[in-house]
C-alpha cells in the first residue's frame, strides 16, 4: 500500500470530516504516514463492534487519560453528535461515573487497559466479561488507545490548534487538560 | 453481540495472505472477534513500511515499543523481521533486553522512542533540541508516534490473547535459532501480572 500524498490526505479529510484536522496538517508537513494510518483506522472502525456512542465514550476517556485537550474537544463534539447526553459527556470529561452501565463498563475497561498496559489478571478479564465487555470490545478499545496515543503525543509535542468550528466548545472546556508543570519520566530503561 | 460477518472475516484473511504470505497468529486471534481491528493492523503496518523512516530504524522503534510493553510475541516476530530489515543480531538482542543498539543513529531512534513513551509525549524544548542535534526530526517523532499507535494495539492484544508464536518462525527466519533470547519479554503465563 503506497503512502498517500498530502493533497490526497487533504482531499480525503475534507470529504470525511469537512475540514483538514490540525493533527493531519501538522504531521503532513513532515510525513503523511500518521494521517494515513489514522484514516485507515477511522474507516475500518466504522465496521467495528462498538456503537458510535460507545466508541466516543471510550475516546473521551482516552483523551482524559492522556491529558489531551485537543482530543477531548474533538470527541466531546463527536459524542454529542452521536447522541451521548451533554451531562454524560461532562461526567466522562471529568472522569466521573456515568449512569449508563454499558458505557461505564467500557470506560473502566479503557482506563484499566491504559493503567496496566493490558496486563489484565484472569479475574479482571472475567469480571469485565461478566459486565458485557467481550474480547472484540477490548481489541477495539486497544485500537482506539493506539490512535489516541498517536494524536495525544503529537499534540503534546507540537500543540497544534483546535479547528475553528470547535473553538466555542474548546472555550467551554475551561481549564481542563493543561500541560503538567513538570512532566516526569514514568519508566526508565538503562538506555 | 452479533458474530463478525463472514465477509469481513474472509477479507482480513485475504489481506493477511497478500501481505504476509500467511495468516499470523495475532491476526487469527483478532479476526475471530473483530475483523475491523485485524484489517487496521494489516493495512497500517503495510503503510508504515512506505514511511520516511529507514527499514532498520522502523524495526528498531517497533522492538523498543514492544520491549516497553513487555510483548513476548512482537519481541520475537519483529526480531525476525528486524534482522531481515538490516538490524544486527546484537542490536536485536540489546533492544529486546532494554539496552541500546550499537550505532549512534539507531541509538538515537531507540532513545527517542523511550523518551516519548516515558513522558507520554510531553517533550520539552530541551528534549526536542537535544534530539534534533542527534538527527531526530519531527518526521522521526511523528512516525514513532504512529508506530506507538500500532504497537500499542498489537502488544495489548498479545497480552490478553496470550498469542502463541507463529509455527515455523525459526524455519522462515533461521537467524532466530542463533539469537540469544534471554532477558526478553515472556508470555503472560510466565510473568507476574
């Protein structure tokens, strides 16, 4: 599969999202591979096992976990558009429990996946299964986790802007998801 | 939950056979449950081969991420693929033990990968400047992030699925018999979780 040109990325993004996302614009100046990977994943997951609402709840949790304001704004908007109630979106952004049991189970599975790098114990897997979170759900959560690490880490490095149509929602976010004053390394290797 | 459609399942199998020449165990375990995810992995990994990173740099990054996540399966499959892409046996052994490869270029790529992972992408101006002095540009950083995306997916799947190593890997890649795998990530049943 050949890597697309920036013009092809722009055309596909415009068709799909109605605009060129800041993530694509920033990375596309250097390499089109990240945008192309994102577009492949986004398209494939239209045929995933999670519903649109469930996907957006997972994505908000991932934005929150990775402290990515850009992703939080984008997925708050998409969650609202997918029919997630505004109050639920607010709870998700703040890491608070939500009333919908299915969404809550998926959010907890997402958080645990990130915290443990998916090293679940057999009991944790059993408990998730009992709450309706199956392997197919977990694998989709992992796909989203990868995608959001890519966008969040890129945003942390380059601090690209939220797209103009999303700026009113960005303002309503208040002071959520700011850069930590002194980000520490979490895990050191000999290298 | 409805079973994955046969059409999508078969599509993933065809994609895997076209790209790898076989259906790797990781694709088998994912495809049973969620063909969309299997298709992302195959298509996106193929696309990354056409990225700006040199082949050996890309494989060094993949090994560094897989070591970070302690993935037994990716450590071994990408040891084989890394050797085919130009990494030395010694470099593969070193990265899979959390150490560094020999050359300055690969050392810088591996250290950049670990830094991004350790700091969740919060690289400051000093980090960026030091990396840039060593030849690590935004292009490298953004492709490393894309590889982190794909390896997070595969590493996490392998933890949950306890994916078995593909039969015949040693025959396909004879170098595997010569590589010392001591100190590499082990399958979940041998690890304290």
